[in-house]
C-alpha cells in the first residue's frame, strides 16, 4: 500500500488486534525476526517502510540509505507480514518535512549515547513514530532492542503521552561472527567487515569492573574509530558505574565511513525484582505469575512471616511477646519450594504448613509477629542470603527498602481499601471461610495498613525509586503485562530471555 486511503481501507477490514513493525526498509534477518515475533502473536501484522528524512543530519546518509522495496516486500511476506505500507513523504509530512510539527525528546534521554553526536535525530524518530502510530492505530508496536536508546525513548513517549499502544522489544539478531545485523552493514567492504566484528567482541568481553578507557583502547586497537563508549542505567540512560547491578555498555564507532552501534548488558548478578505493597493488593497471585513468566524464582516473604506466626500460635506463645518468640527463631528451618505448575510449598521444621499459614487466625496475628525486631532481623538475613545471586522476584512489605535496596525493578503494588476488601471477601468465600461484613473487612484492612506502616521495625513504605501501580479496575493479566513491560525497560530480552512456553 502507498497512500493513506489505501491504509485506511485495509485497516477497516482487519481485526481489532494489529501489530505494527515500523522500519526504514533495507530489511534484513533482524527485521524478519521482528516480523516473525509479531506473527507469532496471532494478530494481523503490518510493516511500514519509510526512510524518514527528519532523523538524518545534514552530513548523514539519507541519500545513500538502502532503498530495496521489492526485496523488502518479499522478505516481509515470507516472515509472516499481512501487509506492507510504503508511504511517500507527502503522506507522512503533508506540510513538507521542513514545516511539519515536531516532537522534542526530553534532554535527559538524549544527552548521552547517540543523542550527543546526532542532534535532532531522536526528535525526528519520535515525530515520525507518533505520526505513524496515529495513522496505523495498532494495538502493539514491535521494535528491535539493538537501538536501545531509540526503544527507551519511544517507550517513554508512549507512556508520557498515554498513547494507546504497547511496545515490545525484540532481541538483537547477530551474524555468526557476532556483528549485530543492520541495514548499514551493506556499506562495509570485506576488509571493514572483518574489522567491525571487534565491536561486539570487545563489548561482550568487557568485565563489569573494566574502565571505559580500556574498552575504548581495545576498540581503537582493533582499527575502529570510537565516537563514544558509555555505561548507563538502561532505563534512565544516565551514566553509571558498577553500583547498578545491570547496566548498559554501549558504543558507536566508525569503520571506514560506516557508523556502527552496539551494546552489551553488564550484569553483576541475575535480575532482582522487589514487589512491595499493603495486604490484599493481589501481590502473591501477580508476583507468582510474573516470576514464572520471566523464569525468575518467586520469593514469598509474606509466607515466611506467616510461617513464624503459625509456629508462635501452635507453640501457644503470645504474638506480642518478643522475648518468648526469639528462642523459636533459633535454628528455625524454613523452606519455600516451588511446585510444578506455579504452586508453592512451605515447610516449617519439616512440616508442610502451606495451607495452615493462610488461615484467618494467622492473618489476624501476622502483623504483630512481623513487627518484632528479632523476627525481622532473622527473616531479612535469610532473604538476603537467598537473593545474593539474584534471579528472584521477592514480594513483601520492605523488600525494596530493607531487603533488596539494589533491586533492578521496584514496584509498590496497591489498591484502594474498598477494592482490597472486595477481593478479600471473594477469596474467603471461595476458600469456604465465613465472610465478615464488608465494612468490618474494610476496617480490618485499614487497621492492618496502619499497623504495617507505623510499626517501628521496617514499616511499610514505598521506596523512593519504586514505581506505584494501583490495580483497581485492572485484570490480573493486565497487571502482569504492566510489570513485564517495566522489567523490559531495564533488562533486555537479549540479556535475560523470556523462557519459551
Ligand atoms: O529503527 C528504525 O528503523 C527507525 O528509526 C524507525 C523506528 C522506523 C523510525 O523511522
């Protein structure tokens, strides 16, 4: 399709779910992977091909950029696209590229990496993508992770302008020698190509403790002309060092006249996600499913506090008496085991208490028991030991503040008291427990919030850098989706692939 009318007529005939893959043509196997991923979602897939003049600087390769429309159509069709749209500049910029409206990307997002050497580039990308989205109206847009800064900026654009589309990043596709596929690779001579492979080789070999100067020296030595080598926080794109467990090491080089970019994720441990929030916000259900989706272990710290509460009750100890509780913690053997199919088994001194710890009696006393310093210290130490290597999603009240302050993603998952009371009533009913009056339930929940957030030891507080997610009116799937998206803003698919299935 060429015109806006063609697109409109076609769009009207498609199902509601439309996945959009915007490109500038010169399609290669990296684009094919994007299109195949799109097609795997069982939705209609539209590819666009438009070499956007706004994102090229005056001395850049706009004229020379590969234009291979016929081959692009074949590749897109073979990879599973339903249609391809190649609009003319007049369709995209009716007033002309000079006189069109432009979006301005926030300075912080383009101060580093490619933004420094390509002034106006990301403004051009943001402008064209918003126009394309308005015309295509897709439900989802797929972009390559190779251009991580572009992906980050477009994710932020969609979030800040509340555009009704979801963005999914697709892992970088590499040639067998490691070079990331790019339309610009075809500019390379054979000799340049053999030099270019040093870019991924050096970035991937970089140790988390290595200095940028030594990485730059290694690229120089390989005959590449370095434009920048930077290490940044993958989400904020601000420079960082190894205080950030998962960071982005990115570089742009010239190989002959061709500009190449690539990056690697530096990881001092596996990913760590902290999910905090008040009782009854649906944390357990969501966290369990989220952890499973990403191949991370689910650490239910609430179950650990419930287990101690259960032990206190079965030993006939007063939940308010810290001195009497302390000896129970000595040599306490507390185990959490993931069961196939997503369940979890909780063992206290070898006894399976998975069901017992969910009783209303335990629920009523867990805040009091969890407020004792000795209990918090014992369980926090155990949790930290479990999380030392990462690879966890931990859920609780003080995970992002006291237990894993260095978590890669911190979420404060909450819902209004009314909503939580409604969910609690439903849950009690389904499990065959008596259901109190709704107002009584609301009071209980509000009281538990008060106790949790005013207790002296590790009160329930939202970490400064936690993202608040209020789940009223959201389905469980939508909450999980939202968590996955936030995770993917910080950890690429290439660095931590979503397990199959
Ligand atoms: O990545 C690209 O190919 C382009 O920057 C995009 C997103 C299609 C906008 O022109």
